[in-house]
C-alpha cells in the first residue's frame, strides 16, 4: 500500500535527488569504523568535527518566497514539536527569518521557544475563532532575534467544536497567514506549523495553510503505523482544499544505531520514500529531550551536542533541497 501512496507523493518533475555534502549522520554512534584508523570513540569525534566544520563553512540559500511547512504525523511521540522547534532555530541561526505557529493545545512549541502562553493571553485561538489578525499574536522568541512564534493556549482545545459552525472553517488559518505574510515589513523565509496528532479541524487548517508536509518518523517499532492513512488524508486535502500541498520531506528521528530495528526501519522508509527522506538522521539524545524544559531548542541548550549538530544538518539539507527544486 505504501508503494501506491509513494507514487502519489513523489517530488515535482525534474527534482533532483540531493547529493549531500556530508555523509549521513546515521553513523553518528559507530560501533566500529576504519575511517580514521583509531578507536570507535576517536573516529566518532573526528567525524563530528569534520561535519561541524562543513556546516560552519556553508552559506545556506534563502528562498525567494516563504516555504510553509506543516509538521504532521498522526502517531504521537515521534518528535513533531521537537523537529519544528529545532529546525526553526537552526534556520534562524543560519540567517533566515522563521515563524512557528503552535496549533497544539498543549503549547509545547511555545514553551520550547520561550514564548508565554497563559490562558489570559491572546493566541492562535483568537485568530481562528474570532478573526483576530495574525500580527496581533506574533511574539519574538527568546531563542533568536530572527525567530518568532504564534503561541497556543489551552482555549485551543475547544476550537475544534467552535470551528464547526464557522464559515470557511478549513481556510481560516490560511487566510490569516497569507494576509500577514503579504503585509509584514520584513519577509519570512520559513513557516513551520506544529499541529496535534489527531486529524481534526486544527490539523486540516494546518494542511490547508501549508505548501509542504514534513513527516517525522521515529526509528522504532510501529513507526509506519498510520502512515498510509496520513497519506490518504493528504491526498484528500490536496484534491479538495489545497492543490499546492505536497509531501516534500520525511525526517527519521530517535535513531539508535546500536539496534538492528532502527536500521531496518530507516531502510524501509528510504525504500518507500527515496526522494522525500532526508539523508540526515536525528539520533536519540538526552540533550534533545532536556532542552524544552528550559525553554530552549537543543541548539541553544547544548550547541556542541550531537543532537544539535544533527538538527543543524537537517535544516541545511532542507534549505539546499528547496534551492534545488526551485532551480529546476
């Protein structure tokens, strides 16, 4: 079934498969490596140093128009919010202006970006339900001067019911976002929409507002569970609500190179989605898990960590892929 789904979600005609400038970080935790002729630890450290130097030398291309991503997976706990926050932070540090829209009532993306989201504050809820201009709820993140966030509050939990009776209920976020991007003084290059795992009106609004879908997939058992249904939902939205929507990116997360299972999952995903799957793999990392509780991305929490390096590499690959697609 996934083979059939893949044919409906291949990249646009003429898109080239990116040849990464650095080897895939799936090998971050090497048990053995003859590459540097030393111990496994020395080899891993030498490889990380080389990867860091490659990133520091690279100037990432900035898109001429904002790239709008919905980060989605109907399976919970796969790293959606973590991916949204850290890709946004990495791109902001690389020179892009980035906006994160938190559509999850839990508000975890808002917390991780250091943006308050108390129940008495205006948030994306007022934008969706009361037609408040998006500009009224865009807040700077403490993470970086080029990073901004539209927070979510607990009121968003009731928005699913309230949206049902509203006119153009599926289009409300898109209209607000398009109006904001058209009139903002300084343009944004990237927008990431973090949505809840359930497929309700909040998630549908995210799909309609976006142009690209990014799916994080954890390299663990049942990783592909629900993926076919998600692809079917993307198809329906593309046909009936948003012709511009496409599955552009899959990011493998929570990878543990010590296990055969993680390697098998990664291989299976790449076989089914060769064009969409990033070469970069995000390893399982304590630092990545700790960072949100301090209101930070892993990049600012521990810049030298493996998790930080991997998300920076993923962001660079995302930027390069967009440039290749535009160039074609």
